[in-house]
C-alpha cells in the first residue's frame, strides 16, 4: 500500500480555492489571496510575507459559488516556502457556527481531489 497519498491528519483538508482578504489584526492594510486548502480547524493560503507564529489575522473568505462572504479570525500556526512562494497556515480562532458549517460543506462540494 502506497503511504505517500494518505493524509494522517486528524481533520482532512479539502484543496479548494476561495478568494480571501486578510490583514493583521489591528492593521488597516488588507491583502488578497486564495485559499490553498481548508479543514475543520483552519486554512492555508499564499502570502507575500511570512507571519510570526501566534499572529492573529482577520479574514474574509469569499465563496462566489453561493455569493457568501465568511468573516473569521485565525492564528498563524505555521509558515512554509514552496518553490519560492510563501504559505501561511491558520487555525480558526473566531468564526460563526453557521458560516463555518457552510464553509465546510461548500469546500467538500467544490474541492479538487
């Protein structure tokens, strides 16, 4: 059995790209990116810079397929560089329950295998 394609995480990730606007908490500067993946605990996305682990980011995730914008906050848990591109992984710290369920349902419906 090939172990390379098995995701051993507690919560599997759906590779799905939704537009995301984000900023460091208490900052007026906003950036736009796209999610790389989403799970039950958080999301990761490409950034222009690396953020210190523990930094809180404010997010708005736009799900154009159902015309919904999901506001949330997340705490940076990891940074990685892949082929010269910066990615940040966040753990959700604030998100409305109904928005969270819609985000997960939509992620599963539109994810790439």
